[in-house]
C-alpha cells in the first residue's frame, strides 16, 4: 500500500512539473496581436501590426507597431550536372540590389513564388524550365529558411536538382511577367571562386552553393548510379 501511494505521489509530481514547464515555455513565447491594418497592395502587400509579446525576464512587453511584407513564400533550386561537375544558374534584374554591385543584376539559382496549393518541388521544376530551359531529373531538399524575418513573411524552401547541362544556355523567362533571365553555367570550382570574390552575393545562392560544396561527393555517388 505505501509503495502504491508513493508511486501515485511521484506520478502527480512529475505531471505537475511537466505542466509547469509547458506553461513556462508558452509564457516565454506568448504573442498577442491587437490590430492589423492593410497599408498597401501592389506587387507586394504591406500590413501594419499592433502587438505585444512576452519578455524573457517575465511578463508582457509594451504594445509595439511593426510593418510586415506579407506572404512571399517561395522555392528555389541550385541545378547541378553531376557528370560534368557544373552548376546552372540564372542572371536577372533584382530591384532590391539597385544600389549595389552590377546595378541590380544578380546571379542566382532558379526559383519562384509558391502559388496557393502548389508544392515547393512543383515550383522549382516549373521555374527551372521557365527560367533556364532545363528539366530536373532528380531533386534533393536542402532546407528552409526565413529571408528577412525582421520585415517580411518570406520563407524559402531550397533544393538541389540534378540536370543535364550539355545544351542549356540562352535567354529565358516569361515576358508577360517581366522576366528576362540569362543562363550561366559554371564549373563547381569556378562557382566557389565567384562565391568568395563577391560575384555571387545573394543569400539563396550562397547557402545553396555552400551546401553543394559540402555534399558534392555524396551526390556524385548517388546520382551516378
């Protein structure tokens, strides 16, 4: 009897501790949205939030206002020819890079925005054809990351796609969407040099190429079978 009571007491203690820990975690990461206001709708959508959130020291912080660019979830893929050890990228105009480098033309992996109901792998396969005229033979996920969490609800899902770079090249893109993309094929070691010289200077390209350099030997084994 005493042993059973002790087990019950221990069970209650453990249960209470777990509940307290869960409550503590939730309170440390609590958020209250007080109001939303749509500020602008164009190529982008801008919303102003009034909110407050919990503090690491306990309790609630003051009410604050933050503007956020809404829902630009997208997908991108670094295209890799395992037999030739080459990377296929595209050069295109980017308004965000207007004041830097080559006057807003950046060298990037193919990619695009996820439309409602689309899967990320569908998007990169479509964009590889639209932007580079390149079919993806195999696809391996790299990961997902926030692009600029301080200002935008923009999260990218990143992949590596196996392609045949033998006959890729030229100018591509959908004219009705204002796209004008030029295909650039780089040897992997050349891409490494461009990475450290600053020629490749977008977050997606840097993450994708660094991942490829770390996983190249493995991919050459599994994609050469």
